[in-house]
C-alpha cells in the first residue's frame, strides 16, 4: 500500500519527485545521550524499509535525472551530514549489503582530529563530575543571546543521562547562532567549567573519506567548520563554502558536485546569497533541511530533505512487506 501511494504521488518522468533521507550518526549500539540516532540494528531496518519502498539512486545521478525530468517513480536518495567516523565503520557495510549508494557531506576542518562544537558540548556535559552548571561561567564576555534564544536559569541541573542530554541541548540552542569566535569561546569555557578537555574525536579521517569514494559512495561538501552561514560576513561564508570544496577536491583528486548547508533551514541558517555562493564555488546541486520532496522545478541549490525523524511510518522490515 505504501509503495502504491508513493508511486501515485511521484510518478516517473517530468512529474517525478525526489525524496532525500538525512542521517547523522549511526553508532554500533544505542547511545543514551543520542536516543534518536539509530544504532546499527535500527539503521539496518530503516535502510531495508527505504530500499523496499523506494527506488534508491546514486545521489548525483538522481539530481541530474531530476533536472532532466527522467526520474523513475518512487525515486529516493540517502544522505549523511557532518562526516562522523561511524558512517564508515557502521553504516557503510549496511548500505552495501542493501545495495544503496549514499552521499556523505563532510565538514573538512575535522578530518584530522577534533570535534564540532555541538559534540564538544555533549561530551563535556556527559563526562563532567559536576551535578550542576552555572551558565554565567559559560557566557561571560560573549554577546547577548540571539533573538529568540531561550534564557537559561541560574543553575542547570545534571543528574541522569536524560537530564544531561536536555542540559546539553539547551546550551547548544543558546550558542548555535553566535558568531563563530564567540561560540568557540563559550564551548571552551564550558569545557573548563566541566573539567573536560579533549580526548574525543568522532569524525572521519582523510583516508576514510577516500574509502567512501573508492567503495562507490558520493562525497559532498558541508563547509570547513560547519558554521551557521547566516552568522558570517559574506567573505567568511564564501571561504567556508569554497574552502570545503577545495579541501575535498584536493583529497579526492576529482570534482565534488553536491553540497549541504550546515543546519540547513532557509532564512534561519542560510540565505539565498549562500546558495549563489555554492553555485559559484562549483557545486552543481545543494541540499537544505527544509521538509519535502524535490520536483523538477525546485531550485537545484535549494533541494529539500527528510530528517529520519520525519519518516514516522518507518517500522520493522517484516511489517513493510
């Protein structure tokens, strides 16, 4: 029934639509700090479901066929953001087992070690021996919170894993849209306050990116440091977009066609001028995190994607048959 409805909504040819599924981490086993991220077993079931309900295409080929109006019915692609090491170690063998070729969007600044700001926040809050955090120690000297950001209480309680995760999420929401230098300073103050420094490098190494390409996967750009592009001046945004592509082209020895905007919501995280930058940098197609499926007349540098949590119909493999 689901396949019939999908085919009816997305017939072949010029009226076809392209569904793009988005993932981030795929840990081998469930991480209680990230309960929404599918572990290996759950990811295997999700990929089996997607492959059973859609025609999963090579990502670049799918984008080209969307533009040409030659997509098959029920067309879909699978994508991953950021460049986590578990994408290669855990997700890649599962994708290969199901015959799925995916796109991996890489933030290149972390290929030689380190972690993105949000991961550093999660790890600091996870590993600290403190039972509460004082937000005043985190933002001293930083600018005021961005418009609409949640005001933090005088003390952030740390108890079980659920409360630590909630605290980390509140801090991330508070600092995400700060200018990069202020965001970095806030993270460094948090780590000092928590007594947690380094020792956490969850991202791919350069050789793993090359391995993805060698095993038939698509590698795409995701800037260098994963900033909120809307928080940067135009020159800095251009350097992030172009620089990330330059890094990958040099690493792979070939052009890179696909790009994904960090965070990915139009207006909040990036603006139309950033789409123009992605085009000027040499990317042929670019993805947002706006919900929906792309159609032939969708801007090639504004392609939407489904978060995995948008796919509420995902069930066990047996129930999809």
